[in-house]
C-alpha cells in the first residue's frame, strides 16, 4: 500500500483531502460490493502492517483525478478487484442477462463501426468471456480477449489472462478497455502497453464509471473503483501515454442507469502537456456538489444508446419485480 503516491492520471503530487472513511464502520446499509471491498481493504492494510483502518479520499489539484489512500499496488489492486467483478449481477435470469448483454454488444459495435472494416482485429482487455463482443464478431470481424476468466464464448479467441500473454508483434485495429481502467493501480502503464499493440491507424476505446456526481461526504466515492475519473483527468492520462482523444465525454452506460466517461482515441506522440492549473479539480468539485452544468448535452444526439439504456433498466426492473413476487425463481 502506498501512503503518498503521485496522481495516477497526470503525475502531479499536490492533493486536496476530500474526506476520510473508516472502513470498519461500513455497515449493512452499504452496497454488497462496497462491504466486500471494505473487508478486502482491511485485510490488505493489516497485511501491510498499517494500524489504522481508515482511508482518505483525495482529489488531484491539477487534473481532478480522485482516489483513496493508502493506495493499493498492482498485486493488491488485483486482489481487491477480482471477486468484485464476478459478483456484479449474481441474480439475473439467463434470458434477461442475455438480452442486456446483447444490447451492450450492439452499442459497442455501433461505437466502433466507423473504424472497422471486414475482418478487422479487435481486442478486449478485461472483457470476461467476450459476451460484449458478439455483435462485433457477427459483423465479420475477428475478436480476441485477454481476461482472467478461464473460458471464452464461441467465436471469441481467448489469448490469455493478461497482456503478458500476447506476442510482442501482435497488433489490433481496435482495443477496448470497458470497465477495466478503474481497477488498475497503474493505469498509465496499462494504457501504454495496450497502445503498443495498436495498429498505427487503430482506435482505442476506454469506458470507466463516473462515480463522482453528488458523492460529497458522507456518501463518498465507492471503494470498488481505485481510480475515479472525469473527462479532464481521463483525457490528461490518455495524452500522457500517447493517445489523442477523438472524443472524451460523459455518457450513460449502455444498459445501466448510471454515468460513465467514454473516450475513443488514436495514437499520437506521448505528451507532457499540462492541463490548466486547477481546471480539472474545479470540474471534480462541481460534480461532487451535483452541479448539472458539466453534464449538459448528455442525451443529445445519443437517442439509440439512451433507448438501449432505458430498455436495459426496464429489464432489470422487471427482474426485480419477479424476484419480489417469487423469490425462488432463478
Ligand atoms: Zn492529476
């Protein structure tokens, strides 16, 4: 665990404390994933010889990136994330979760459509068994996955558990990091390694949860994400590692009623460009105090994806109603 790390997005070392959180006081009202994360963090703090079970949320004074400290290293972050990712939706019926995954896959394929031709090679980093790649595969592309999940769906080529499994000469036309970057202790290193496998005219798609809106204490950012990005901090990170955002926006998750930051980028030269002092931090503070202005235009020009998000939300609501009337139906 690192007590005083530099900002994982911009490299700056000046932080402002947002709030402190006592892990041992997280009670039964917290989300199951947050309770699990709290228990895991306590175990990691004990193993690291820390006497306190408190974490401190801080915001980078330059880019507005938010994380908690002490900060897990790469091995600890993996231990923290693995069981959480597999327990996201334990109770969804196969037919309902299949429909939601199908919607997600369609939206993802639409997102990349303009950048793919027939037989394009598409890699997903941390995409489970590849269920969100089915539409891309159905449109005539070749899809690959690296993930700790031991098996992949038919039509998806699993290359191994991580980027270490790839041949150094392997290249792809598109690479997706969908809900992956928020769990990485070294997101710049992960993106640099992904960039090395991107064709010169390829695109890289990043999506991370946007967990900052209205999260002022006592409702702090969740423990399940060790990196909390908004558009400024994510684009700063992308530019630092040599990825130029074609767009980097607040958006709705494809099928869930929650906000994300989504960026599509291409290769550029690594840049030491600094964001204007405090502009990113001001954006984070505006989001934390529930200022809607940064989110203006969220729905505009995005009717198809908004429709998919509403349909996904409806399917979940139907599922919850069914569970309520007949809890034994699985
Ligand atoms: Zn920063």
